[in-house]
């Protein structure tokens, strides 16, 4: 039997809405990296105006480490939906999901090295093979594995970071001043070739060395928790799961409050900031997921949030669109505004661009079944062209 992509009638609207929300949250976090050397600076000292500090703190609390983890959860949830549909047709899960990951990897490489260094698609594609290997675990085993992969490494790394902090004579950012200045010069004034070299260097700085472990233990657990939720049919059997989901909503809300605000009511240092991201990120991601699920059960909630579904249905296209647009605005081969922007205006730009994306996505989906990148992704996955244009 031939594999075919998911049809419109089979889509779960809540998932599309949550994907749209995740794209907004990821954009909030990514924006400073489009116009400043955020990898190598301490934002609270780099910018000093009250509105900029407010914007930095707002994104830090509301979005930092919350939305790429939310998207990771959705990736795991979608993986199980994908495998169920293949198994119903007696088709090979390893074959088709591997092809899906390889295509995603290729898209990610183009994005990371020729558009913007902050790509997450390469990471998702590589770690996705671990998810594929663990697909036959029970939902309970997936949950406990995910929880332990969050708790145990976080505790160990927090202790190591505490010891490092005790012997460290200066801020880590003091050693990165040269990198910050070089990055600022290249993106603001360099040629496309020079910017490409800098993109590769920035991507390597984030993804290699000690950061590799951090990345795996922040994404793989959310893949597993999302897969467990899908195996338990959270959305398909929502009424049966409602009591449990409401209790989990309260728990994740309290955990998010405790850890997302931790550096603000205690000492702000590398340990509290790491705990903020490692525990607060997954907790707030699940809180956002559950909040949307519970709100969309009501007509007013569904009506309020439904515009997000247009962005969510073509989330990959919209994610890449943000990078293409913003690098053109800020890099030297576009308007050249790199280094001449600030977080508050960046926040306003995110809101404006995202509203435009909602409108453009709705218009596109009035005429086409998929976003353009989603269509290519399906073509590479299934080896056959899906019907693209609506009649």
C-alpha cells in the first residue's frame, strides 16, 4: 500500500494551534540573535535602557527554553501519529521516518549555513533517530525515561556548574568580548562569504563541545514525553483524560513559577539560570500545551486561539520565513541594521511580523493544502507528489 500524507480531515486543530504558539515563542527568543551577538554577550549589561531590560526579562521568563521544548514535545507527539498511520497501512516506520529525518536534516543544513546559525532542525533530525530507536517503549517507560533524563543530568550539571562558579575569577562573557566584536563587525559589514563563515563558526560554538550534551538532554526528554502523550491519546480521548490533565496543568504551572522566576528572587548566576532553563523550560512547555488544550475545549477559547492554527499548519515554512526575513533586515547584504537595534523594538518587530504571518498563512492555505516547505518535506518523505493546490 502506498504511503500518503495526513489529510485535512484527520488533523487535530489543537496541535496546529499549539504549533503556531510555539513558532511565536521561538521567534521571541530568536529575535535578539538576528540583530546582536547575543551568543557572546550578557544582555542585562549590553543593553541598559529600562524598556530594553524589561523586554529581555519578559522574553527570559515567558519564552526562553519554553518553546523549543514545546516544539520538541509536539515533535514526539507527531511522531507517534505518523507511526500509527504507517502501521495501519503495514508500511515500514524506520524507512519512512528515516527519510523524513534525512530531508529535515538537509533543510536544516541549508538554513544553518546559508541563512541563520541558530537552526534547530539539524538537532531535531539527529536526535530524531534516537526517538525512532525508542519507539516501541510503553508510554509509562517513555514518561519515566523522559523525567529521569531531565532530573538526573540537571542535578549533576548544576553541581558541576556550582563548582565552576566557585573557582571562576571573572564572568564567562569577559572571555568572549573578542568573539562578540568580531561577530558584530562581520554581520554588519561583511560579504556574504564572510557572513557564511561566521554562521558556521557560531553554529559550531553552540552545537559542539560541552553544549552537545546540554542540547540532547533538553530535547530528547521532550520527544519522549510527547510520544508518551500521543500513545496515551491525550487529545484523541480528551474527555477521559480531563481530570489527569487538569491536575498536571496545576503541577506544571507551579513548577514553571518556581523555576522560571528563580534567578529573579534569588541570586542570578550560571546555576540558577541553568535550573531556570532545565526545569522551568519543560515545565512551562507542558503548561502552555495543556493551557491551549483546555482552552480549545470551549468555544470562546477556540475562537480566540484559532488564528494561530494557520501559522501552525505551515510551521516549518513560517520558521524559515522568519530567518530569511530577519537576516535580510539586519545583515549587511540586506538593510544592514545589525548592531543598531534593541530588544524592545525587536519585541515589537516580532509581534508585527507574526501578525503578517497569520494573514499570509491564511491566504496561502485558502489556495493550497500545505506550506511550500511542508510540501517538499512530504515529497522527500513519501517519494510521491501530494496534491498541492486546492480546487
